């Protein structure tokens, strides 16, 4: 079972969701990490992306969480729904 989070930032919510997943569950997170997304610099967004990855490690869920970097309208059509 796969769950989806759109707009993950530093991953606080993603970490909590991943910890609550059923044994066979995983989480896909989508975030562009670009200046246009939050009005902060690309360097700061790069730091957010690194913080996300470190937070997944700190929660020991990095193997259950997949990060897709990009705008959600571009990424979502490529994610086939399970069982559909």
C-alpha cells in the first residue's frame, strides 16, 4: 500500500506518517524544492531537501519513503494508482 504526500518540505509530517504506516506500506513524497515553491532561495530549498533526507534517516524510515523532486502537476500523472 502506497501513501502520497504532496508538499513535504523538511519532512516532519512525512516522518510521522511513515512511522504509522502498516507493515506493507510505503510513502511517496512530492516537492519541487525550488525558489518558486516557497519564495525562498534555491540554496535554502536545497537545505530543506537535505533536512528532509536527514529527518527520514533520524526516524529510521528512509527505506520506506521515496522522494520525488518536481512540481506535482508534472509528477502525479506518472504515478499509477495501485489496484486501478
